[in-house]
């Protein structure tokens, strides 16, 4: 194991929550060290244009925004490093965090902002068309499909919400549901069924996407029970995944309380976890809103909570 280094505030994750925490923590003289994780910049680097973050009237790409946030945090002295947290020991007041399986850091406070990863179906064509018609965020990318036909996969609240949102922009929305029912709340289901340009396709699975320069359609398989299966093609320009997110909390679970899905539980309206000195911000603790702006806001809260905690243990 590499030499120990001692820091006041260690931030894990480089999405809007992590960088915002770094901006606030560095301005509060906590000399934060931030480890980016494998996907530097987080989920926003997989989207294209961000038009709903206040302060960018002309929009900004996900990559440019994350680079701006990084530079802004470094301007105040945050030490941003590429590396993955592979183990933690939160059993003592001084927290031990292992990076890349070999370097160990001692931290007085830790802010977990490791985010969540959108689930994909695992199709080869899905990978091929990522950013070219395949998206896991209707709020981010829906705008590019105005007056076009799109499909949303999933039967939960997210899928229904995204289908309804897209229906307001697009010509037609197919909602592809693998079972013969929606698991979304009744209110959300009602909205879907009342929206004329949403066609719910129960008992359908996606076999593959096709198209020359981006998505032009999807081949679906209809499950007809005892009568077997039937293949059909739909013409679409956009394919939206809404089959859930996996929170990146595995490495912390030995010490940190999560809900049954793995999202970290924070106390009341704060960023405090069940372990004093360990805070959580962004999608790792928010299964509901999951927006860049809400993540950034919670990163700010975590830095303020960490600062107050550090004062309290002096
Ligand atoms: P959910 O886990 O609730 O739903 C996931 C959906 O995706 C299910 O319908 C599931 O199907 C389907 N699915 C999963 N894997 C596949 C697959 N391989 N192929 C096809 N379909 C698949 O996730 P959500 O993101 O919708 O919601 C997460 C949580 O956030 C929930 O608690 C939800 O209530 C909450 N939420 C609340 C909102 C609100 O209140 N405004 C908005 C959004 C989310 P199946 O049913 O067959 O398992």
C-alpha cells in the first residue's frame, strides 16, 4: 500500500455535485482533494447539449460544462486527481480511503458524490448509436427530437414521466413495456393513457436498433404468450432508456446506510450520512430529481456540512 496522505476533505466523484462541493470546500480553505472516478465529468459527459442549467442562455455541451466546473474548482485550489476509490474504512474518526487498490488517504471528512449509472438494455446497436439517437435522459436530449417519432423503454415512473415530457415535444412516442402492466404510480399512468400521441406497447422487447447515420428505427419482439412471438419494426429517430439507474455505492455499503436500491440515505434535509464526517451529494442520494442543477445544489450543501463538521471536531 502506498504512503499515507492526510487531507481535511476528500471528495469522491466528478459530476456537478463533486465539483460544486470542491468549489465550496476550496473557498472555505478545506484544501479538498477530489478523485474523479473512471468517467471524469460523470454522466453529463454522455449527453450532448445542456439547455436547462441556469446561467447558460445559449446552452453548453456536457463536456464543456464539466471542464468549466473543474477549472473553477481548481481556481480556488481544489486538487483534482484521476483515480478510482476501491475501498474505504469508515470505522474510526479519521476515514481511510484506498485509491486504485494501492494508495491510501486519511481524511477528516469525506463527500461521496459518485452518482448513478443509467441502465441500458445491453444491445450492440445501443452502444453504436449512443449520442446518435440513443439517450438515457429525455429532459436533457428530448429537445433534439421536436416533431419527430421516438420510443421510451420502461414501465416505471421515470419512463412515464419521460414519455409524457417527450409527448409535448415530439410527434409520436412509443412506450415499450416488457410486461402487460405499468409499475408507475396511478397518477403517472393516467397521464400516459390520456396523452393521445403516446402509444403504449405492452409485452414488447427491443431486439435491435437500425439506421444509416443514427437511429432510424427499432425492431421489437411482441410476446404473445402461447401464440409465440412476433417481430415488428417501428420508425423512430430517438430511443430513450428509462429502465432505472444503478447508484455507485457498492464500495461504501459496509459502513453507509442505503435504501434497498442502493441510494445513500441522508439525514433530513442535510447531506449527513449515518457516519459522522461522511456526507453524500448528487445522484448517489437522489433517485428522484437527478438534474445537474439539483446535484450541484446538493454538492454545495455537502461542502457546507463538511465545513461545519470539521469545525465541530477541532
Ligand atoms: P423503476 O425501477 O421503478 O422502473 C424500471 C422500469 O424499467 C420497470 O418498468 C422495469 O420493468 C423496466 N425494466 C427494467 N429492466 C428492463 C429491461 N431489461 N428491459 C425492459 N424493461 C426493463 O425505475 P424508475 O427509474 O422508473 O424509478 C426509480 C424510482 O424513482 C422509483 O421509486 C420511482 O417511483 C421514483 N421516481 C419518482 C418520480 C416522481 O415521483 N415524479 C419520477 C421518477 C422516478 P418491470 O416492471 O418489468 O420490472
